[in-house]
């Protein structure tokens, strides 16, 4: 029975945050249970890409500081890092305000560049992952709760996609990105390969709406921690008012025979309704996820795949924001974007709806837009949620 610890915390003031993280880890045995003297510990940050003016996209600097201090106090040898989809870990850590704190603590910020072939008798027989994570004595996963256009949420499991080295992320989006269930299964197997010893999830200030880089700051006022990544993600879904089974990575865990998330033991805040936000905006791409599967039997003339195509959202350039830097063209694994005079054109027939261009655009110059049916369904869903 996996244990998920929850504690309330409303801001990042260091004295109170240190107390809150201590209380969070107490039911799990404290940091000393996960880190022994001499352990090589990697703090897996969320440094998704350089993005302008939206620090909620990253692991919070104060969270990093408090956790790094605790690991150092246990005698661990600490490094912190990620493999951003664009830019370098050092550059993004500087933008996020983590770099000066790391320097003061003597914690190196590393780029995941080592490569290790992970083989297993699973769906994905070979995954090229960061040796720095696979060879660590302990990995401490530090995600922030955010919406995600493709996977619905980026939390404990999705944050470990950073184990895939830099530009190889785009290749995996091409191979598995068109099938969301397959992509989620890959994420689950990456999580199993990295096997983080501890996850501390930040929902003091989360990101809703157009996550994981262009959404809005949403204060939720709590922290979560545990050893089972899927159990943490399932708990987040319940807090946000959705069934855990709606989350693709939870579906992937279940398909792999991992159903431990169904029997989570809560500590700290045991009534999840107390943490439910009064307002939470999912990504606009999740229109279909809001429709109960049982309704499909009333639409025998329409296949689910047809309906997905008709209601799909595609990236579109926002007038006045695009500076023609070409980053979106670089990250698109299927060549669905191209310069067309002064603009960037999107070929919807090629687009596999992985939304990498939207996620990694440093200027937030891409929006996800759909046709009339998609807009109508979102309004209908809004009305349904109100009722």
C-alpha cells in the first residue's frame, strides 16, 4: 500500500518551508531514510526549456534549496540537473533562480549527457536514458504540478521524461507521440527504469491552463511526497476533481499490472476535498478527456478516432509574438511547421499533436486552437462542470 504524504504550505518563505518539508517527510521516515552518508544523490529538477517571464514552469528555487540542504545534512553527495528540451540545464537553472543557490550550497548543476541503454522485456525494449540518473545511489524527483497539453498533467511520472537526452525527446515524440497511450506507457517505463527513491511535488503554486510553459500561476497551497510516482499522480487527479483513471500514465501503470495506486494511504491531510481548488483550468486540448466513455455508444456512426480528428486542437501562430527564431521548426519531429513568408505555417495533415512546439516556444508565440466543434464542446463542458 503506497503512502502519500500531504501538507499545507502557502508560500516559499524559507523558515516556514523548511518546517513544512520536514513535516511532509516525517510520515515517510524523514530524509535520512532515503539518503545515507556518502550516497551519490541526483535532484531531478524540472528545467523544461528557456521561457520568458513564467517561472512557474520550473522547479521552485526555494524547494530546491531546502531539499538540497536536507540531503547535504544527511551526508549525501548532491548534484542537480535535467536535460531540457531546448537550451542547457545551466542556462535554464539561471533563469529559474536555482543557479546562485546551487553555487552557494556547492551543488553542481549538471546536464544529462551520459547515455545508457536500458533493456527490459517490456513494451519498449530499449530506451536511451541518462547514465547520471541510472547510476545514482538515489534520485530525488522534484516536479511542479502543471497541466500538459498532451498528457493532461505533468507531475511525478512525466517529470522523469527529462531522463531522455535533449534532442532525443523529439525522436520519441515521433515514434510514440501520435498514440497518447503508447507515449504514456513509455513514460511509465522510464519512471520504472530511473526508480526515484523519493518524489517531492510542489503544488504551493501550480500551473493550470496552457501548461506546461505558457499557463497561469494557480496557488493550491500544498506539498506532496511519496515513493510511488503513480500513486502521487493519482492523488493529484483526485484533488483536482477527476478520476485517476482519466490520466494516461495511470492507465499505462494499470496496463502494466501496477494497481498499487488504487490503495493509497494518505498522511498529513487525509481529506483530499480540503485541498481541492475552487478553480482549475485544464489544458484546452483535454476537451475529449472530459467526455465519459459511456457516451460513445450513443454515437455509433462516429468512431473515436474520427471524433478526435474533428475536435483536435492544432498549434497556431499568435500575431505579433513570433520573432521567426525557428525554434518550433527545430523541435517538430514530423516537419509539420515551415516558414511561409513572414509567418510560420502549420501543416495539420502532418501534425501528430505532441505540442512540443507550443511547449518549447521561448516567446509563447503558439496557441492551441480548434474548429467550431472543438469550441462548442469546450463551452458545453464548461456548462457541465458548472451544473
